[in-house]
């Protein structure tokens, strides 16, 4: 698929017209799709000015034709196409076409970027079953699940709406989105489960759709041309789906202005530090703050200027009162009627809402920085309606944006430009104190996740990484396993955990069976009665291989070859098994009371099956993801006895942070208070936690020291001598890195695990940086690891100062 990341004003419309005319003269057909009718009309005018005798066919809602545009386009494509036709339609019309006749006879030229991400939100507290009865959760990650349609015919009835039902009319866009074959749709797992369970009265449902490139395949060539297209979500997402983007040579030869010239007379002014957002705009309006608009009026000094704000503020903006101010349409790409203006103020906040931003990060890895670069394209398009579109750089030009980050991203694209502040008073800090219960954790999460990396690399080949003689050293809990498992591959497939006769035992016995058999085994163990806790057998999710290190302790974390399942210890918290299920409705788990559990002081274990074995670092990552997801839902970590005063009414999860898969959990048994004992099975009709999807959608942030209980940054000197305790921690972490971290595919998680242990060793940042870079040299991708280390150390040093 071809693309052209042109600058605005490069002459894209002229290039498209030239290509279409040349093809028309050779009896080849071309279709050009535009984002708006106005741009479609401009394209028509350019083609006719270059070749008045060509056959141009165009369809849009007000073209004078009878009936639906979609139906008329389909009829034309099926019955009325002539060799050399140039077809002009809008992008929305093209997306609405259920099929396209004789694709291979057409070359498709896409004018401006395609919307590949769409979301639909409805408040359905009482009528949600009209939709939710016909959908369910499919492939599931920690927060989001792919929509699986149970009955498409029911949703199609809503879309067709033959009886013109008003309620169905409101449901139509969401149902239509889910039925589009070239869209992958997602929902928040908890949100859908809460709706179906009538847990929350608000009753909101949001469906997110990611468009695949399928609709654009099969043509005699496809080109998408848009300003700075390489920064767009379309380019990123489709590249990850396998699209091989190539620069369009025909466009490259035909454009008039390939790049922006040096322009030292362009000054980009900004009002505030940081990054613009809709929240900031709401805050300014709520506080009656007009400083930015007043400064713009003063800066322009009576000279004509263009301005644009978000639709919900354009009518009330004080810039309406400026006689020299001319409002610009919010969607201005391709418009050429404003080229007499040199000055402009673009105050639109173009960021995604929090829900959209989160799913873009977690599901496809389009993080905050990528979102910012993509969204600044809207501001860029607006500013390029001015005289600078045609490189008229002789006179001074003044542009204004809301925040510094926008100014920096714009300045990158205009060599020689200058960035200056407007000199506004900084915004006062928000009120300090404990945040509101229902928003605090989510706000904090968004601040911490700015640099979330794309994903943890998926690991494969567990059997290949294990020693060939491992089975000779393994001791099975059921000795018939020695005859059953004659290959490492089948042994790894059925490994469920390491059994220890008591808490103090160090020689593990391997439990090998299918997942269903293992759950039955846990249920059977629940019937056992013990007189004291130290007699209860224990389990670890880890497979221990003493040959991995020289440490004599068999249960040492450096001996962990792999792990299976996630074990969580919950004690004296507000979290119950039912609440855990509401937080993670799609994942299966077992919950059982422990020996000292009482109704007043609950103590229980949770076991979550995983669909495959995990590396040490992968297991830790998923454990933290579970804790962090609870945190974003409002749960505080730790025991409820940690409450400082009666005014703290937050819920505590009670999770004893034990992410290391080598740590032990007691197996099920009867509690001392037999009446309080419970064993709950939430695995029915649920698939095991999908490790690869959870790793891909990881949301916990590496810089959150409080989340990891990390010590403050050490100010020890560079040459400070290591204590024996520090040496032990460093040696163990280094052994772990050399065993697994430097293997192909494990570097991302391995470096971060090494970083955490070096932080806990309380060594200086200088020594930590040296040790991390030395490890990076041993990895399979040193450059990526060094970039990762650079970000970690930068965050670390910001905390130190």
C-alpha cells in the first residue's frame, strides 16, 4: 500500500488530479475519496481546469440525485462505469459501501487520513439488554475484551430499523459499528459485566472499533496522502497489522512544494506549560480565566487573524468579539480560501478522552507521545490555511497555541521558527489534599503512564530453554508421571506447580496434570483438616531447576525455570471473591479460605489459571497488572487496618504483595473456624487468562515508585563500597538477568526486573546506570535496551531533584 506523508500545501490535490487525468486518457479508472464535500468539490474543480473533457462522476448527499448515495454509487459501479472514469466520493460514503464491484479495475487515491479508530457511547441503564443480550466477551485482557457477537441478526434488525423505531435509531450507530466486518470492536470487560449484572445504575456502554485495512485491499493500487501521515494512528496501526507502506513515486514526482522552507519570521506563541487537553479547557472556562484570549487580542494588534476553538466553545469565545478575527472551520484540511491571512490562533484541544486514550495505549500500544504527535496534525492543518501554505515567508507571521508541548511539535515542522511564551501568569496548582474517591487513582494512573512502552515481548520455546536432562532430576508428586512424561515438551504443557510437604520444606515435587484435573485436585484438598498451620502442604507456581544457579537453596528464585498460574494472598482487606470477579469478570479463578480465616478477619487465596507457562518476568508483570488494575478501580493496597483515621473511607485490597512465583501459598484445607470455610470456583465457561494479551495490554507504569514500594533514590557516592547485603541482592539480580533476561525476547522485562532489584539494593544512580548499560550490551537488542535504560534513569533522576 502506498502513502505520502506530504506537508500541507505541497500540491496533493494537483498531484491526484494529474494522476487521475493520465489514467483516464489511458482508459484506466480512478476513484478519489475526500473527507468532506467541500474538498471533493475543490478536487473536481482542479481536475476540470486541467482537463475539461474528461468524464468525472461524483456522488454526495446534495448532488441533486434521488435516493441514498450508497445505493446510487453501487448502481453506478455495477452498471454504468465507462473506461477512463474518475469517480469522486466522500470517505464516509466509501466506508458505507457494503462491497465494491470490480475493485481490480480501479486505482484508489485517498485524500487525507482515514479514521481507523471509532467509539460509540450510550447510557443504557434500563434498556441495555437490547444490545447486551446479543454480545459477550471474547479474547480478554486485563481491562478490555474483544466483542463477540452472539446473534448478529438481532443487531442487524436494529441497524435496518424498518419500522423507524426512535429507540432503535439511537442504538443504530453502535450496532452498525459492531457489525462492520473490517472493524475489531472492544469493550471494557468490567463495564459490560456490570451492565449485565445490573451492578451500576449509571449504565454506560462504550464500544471501541479499530478499522482493519481489508476494505482497501484488492484495488489496482492504493495511495493515502496526508500531511505528516507517518505520525498518524492509521500508519502505526496498519503497519502493525502487516501493511507494507511504500512512498508513492507518482505523488513524489507531481507535488509542487515538497518541504517547508526556512522561516525565521514565524513565531509560535504559547500560553501555558505542559500539554493542552479538554480538561484544561474546562478548567479555564469554569474559573472564568480569559487571560489567553485577552493576550491573543493584544498580540494581534488589530491585524487580521484566523482563530478556531472546539465546537462547544466557538460560539461563546470572546474572540468572536474581535473585528479583526475570522473563525476557521474546525475541519479545515484542504481548504484554500484563507491564504491571505498570516496570523492565527488555534486553541482546539484535540486529545482523546481518557477512555479512548487508555484503550489505544493498552490494546495497540499507541502511547501518549504517539497520540500527541498524531493529534497535533489537526492544529498543523488549521495553521496551514494561512499564507504559509504557499511558502509566503517574506512578512512576519504570529501563531498562538494553548500549551508549550503543541508549540514544540509544530516548530519541529517549520525550520527556523521561534517559540515564545505569551507571558501569562502560571495556572494555580489544584487544591491539595486527598483526591475524591471515584477519580483519584485514575487521575494518578494517567499521569504515571505517559511513557508506557509498546508491549512486553512474547516468549516462546520454553522446552528449548530447559536443560535436556531436566526430567532426570524432576521428582513427581505422582510417580506415574515419570512414565507418562517422556519429553520435556509434554511435561511443560501439563506442569501446574511445585508441591512442598510443609512451609519449611525445600525439596519440591512436581504437580503435572490438565487444568481441569488440577482444579479437581484443589477441590479435593479443601476437605483436608489440620490441627496447626505448619502441617499444611504448600504450592508454588514455579518450576525449580537447581542446575540454573550455584545456590544450594532449591527454592531460590534464581532456580525458577518457568511458572504456571498466578497465586494471590489476600488478608484482612475489604476485597471479597465476589468483588474480585466484578473487577475481572472474564478471567477464571479459584478462591479458598485459609487456615486462620474468619468472617471478621478474612484470609483467602486466589488461583488464576494461565493459558501457557510463563517466564519469571512475565509472571511478575501479570501479577502487578492485576494489582494495578484494582488500583485504577479505586482499591488501596494493603490491609484495612492501615487506615489512619475515621475520615479515610477507601477500600483496601488486602493483597500481600508477593509477585515472585517462587514464593509459597498454602494449599486448600478447612479453616480453624470450620463454618467460615469456603471454596469458590469461578472457572465455569471461562477461558484461562491469555498471557500474551495481558502482556500486550500492560498498563502499570515503570516509574511508579509507590506502587513497587521502592526506596528513595540513593545519594551515595559513585565509589561507595557495597555492603554485603547489597552484594547479595545485586548478585542474585545479575544471575537472573544472565540466565533469562539476555535471551532473545526477554530483554524488555529482564532489564526492568534488574532495574527494580538494583533500586532495592539502594546503590547510587551512577552505579545503577553503569550496571544496566553493561547488561544491555549482553542483550539480543542492545539499542532498544539502552533506550529503555535511558528513560528509566531520566525518570529516576527527576525524582532525586
